[in-house]
């Protein structure tokens, strides 16, 4: 999408010419990020956790699925189960799996004012993580948001992240892109779970193609997260978001929920 306006703080002795040059540089840099991130839009609205005001922080709880669960209207994560079969088939310990998940959450926490806390009761967790009950693809995120208001920004009510237990998984990059790195995958799907879409096929962690080039968030990923939640430690002014962001074709709306929530299907990463 078209980027937000970057504010530039200048010293008292700065001349008007310097201000103009600084503004031009900021605009150029901002324009360079325009195609590097995209907000998730449902029914023409961007969505986020917490306050619907863009640039405001949020606190979100998460948990691993404790038993087999079903979610009416959700597509790829409609049936989820505990991760034990995935761990066994890929030779990954529960401790290492949790470490990678927490590291992925920490990546987003480090750049934007959003925090993630483990939920004591999985049934009350806002983000739920598990394996697919009906395996397909590699990994998916489903998002439900509150449709009871006409606000320009919808408030996310619940997100699901589900992995395919029939695929092999690994920790770290190993050159074989047929086996996905857990941390990279978690970070990507968390990005969807907090309101980001695919900006394109490559170049950012939120790109829809899996690539072993970097396990870190890229400039577009960071820009999108800050637009939604602001910078950690300070309240950011809500930037304007042009209507040029069209819904991704990979995000097909599913059936309505009694709570006025709307599930959306994410095609996630491909190879």
C-alpha cells in the first residue's frame, strides 16, 4: 500500500531549505516502502487488535491447542489439534518448538507496540496455534473480526495458526526449501494474525513465497506493523491509509459467525 508520512524532527537552527530537503528524502524513502507491505483488508476494511485507531498498541494472548477443536466457518484451520504428531515426525522437542514460537512473537514485539502473552486457558486465547485436522498446504492463518460496527478499521477477535503435520519441519535454514523453518513460518503467520497481508511473492518476510534468505523482519514488514500498532513505547499519530489496498485474491471470505466475526482464509506461503 501507499506508505505513511514519516515525520522528521529538525533542530531549531535548521533552515527552511533543510526542512524541504529532509521532507523530500522522507517522502522518497516512504514511497520506496509503498509496495513492500500490505494491510489485510476484509470487506474493504483493514483489521487490527485492540483499539480500531491506527497507530495504537495492543496486548494479545496466545496458546497452543490443548485438544481437538473445531471452528465453524474457518477454512484451512477449521479443525485443529495439538502439535505432538508434528513434533514426533520432524524430531523437534516441545521445548524447542516453544522457543521458536516465542522468538517469532518477539520479532514483532521488537518493532511495534504489540505484546503477546501466554494464556493460562487455551479456550480464552486470542491467537490459537496447532496442527491442521485436515492437512493441506504448509501453514495457514485464519482471522475473525468484529463486524458489528461500521468503523473503517475492524477489531480482530480471534486468529488461528495451523501447520500441516504431514510435512517435515526444521529449526533454522538448511538449504532444502521443501522443509520449512519453524521460526520463519511462525513469524509469517503471526503477521497475518495481527493484520498484515502478502505484499507480493518475494522480498519481505510477509511475501507469499517461502525463501531462505533471512529470518528477520524486513523494512516493509516493520512499516506495516508500525502503521497498525505504532512504535513501542510511544503513541503514534494514526496515519492515513489510501483505499488503493485491494483485498488479496488469496483471502476469500467465509461464512458469518454468530458473534459478528468474519473468518478469512489465507493461502499462506508457497514454494
